[in-house]
C-alpha cells in the first residue's frame, strides 16, 4: 500500500526497523510480521505476532522500510485505527498494539475486550 493512502492500521517506524533487523537475522527476505487476534487471555481476546512468508487471499499488507506487516480480515476489524509498535524498556522488548477499539485491557496489555 502506498504511504499517501490513509491506512486502517499504523505500522510504526520502530516496529518496521525491528522487523527489518529480525528478518535480516533469519536470512529470509520473504518473511513478514503477521499480527492477529485470537480468543483467550484474561480479557477475552489476545494479540499474537508471528513471522510468516505467506500472504493469504484477503490479507492486508502494509509496507514500511522494505518490510511488511500482514493482517487477516477478521483481525483487522478489531485493529482499525490502531498501531503496531515496538518498545524496549524495563519490562523487556516487545511488539505492542495500541488499540482504540479495546474497551478494557489486561495489565500486561496482551489481551483486551471489545
């Protein structure tokens, strides 16, 4: 997708930079970061991240810094208006989702309810 089109989900520079570094370590330029939603966690839904070299029909791909973020259509409906970021701090380093659609989240931020 082009940078001048309003995207339903933000892929931050920090997240793209970390993905680029991790893909270089794996020596597989076809890998993309896939973010998805599954049932579970203490709040009902939880975020998941995995590296994937497949893009399925209906998936949305956001390109930044030459790397891709992939989201399936079911997960995207819960993530619209949100952002995928990467943070490093006292709690360690991790990919995080900022989700304006979440009515409540758990303390660790990895699960939510709508």
